[in-house]
């Protein structure tokens, strides 16, 4: 068990349909009806008889192969791309970008976040010509802030080669996924599970 980083490609039109609709977003992400639990009404709402607004609008269809995940390698990949354990800056900080929640929906590890088509294109362009050697340039366990990196403890205990391979495999997956989204002009919805 651990924290995995998940990504869903979708059209800008679908994003607008889902924006500020937590129930629809939950159903879109999990592809299942009834997964959203309406938050309990506050005292004043109950006192003054304000009924909660019920979202019965449409939920967009998903495409085949529109989702991937970086499993538990996400933070190592983020650090290797931007040299930062926090949000990072620039187009390579895609994983750390959590400033654009699409709706007020807490999945237990934060709200689903939106990566705009422009940011997806910038990231895809930045990683398209990156070699594996360039990607691994910062993979120097003795110099990495391992205590600040999710899965850093695994590197500390000696699984250096395994985590390097794990990061490369998931980076290649992310690069291909982002390039596909960029070629289609899609946004990416991200969430942790």
C-alpha cells in the first residue's frame, strides 16, 4: 500500500462540464455511479431549511486508454525532473502542480487537480528530447534530500538500482502519456490514490 499518482487525459470541453461539480467529477474519475457522498449540511443550513443543491447533470464519457498512473515513483520522478521536492517551477514541474483543483472534492489525499492543455504541451515539449541520462542527472543518492522524497527511504536502505529502474519506467510512461495528450490538445486531471 502506498500513495500513487494518477492521470486522466480529457478534452477541455469535458473539463468545463466537470468544473465545480464534485459529484460528476467523482463519477468521471471512478467510472461508477453512487461513489460521491454529499457533505453533511452545516447547522445554519439545517436551521434555515436550505436544501442541498443536487447535481443531476451529465457526466462526460471517458476514452479508451485515457488513464495512467506513476504508481509510487511520482515524487522521485518529480525531483529528478525539476530538482525540487515541493511544487517546483517551470514546465517540468507538472507533478508538483496542485494549484488548480477542478472541483471541491477531497479524495482523501487532496483534490483532483487540472493541468491545462497549454501546460501539458509545455511539459511534453520539455521532455520530448530528454534522454534517460539527462533524466537521471539528479539521481545521485548521496546528494539527494532522501528524507524529503516519497520513497527516499527505499533508496536509503540500498535499493538504488531498483528505484532508478522504477523511476525510468514510470517516466517513460508519463512522457508518452503527456505527448499523447498534447497531440490531442487535451488537459490532464490528476489525483492521488
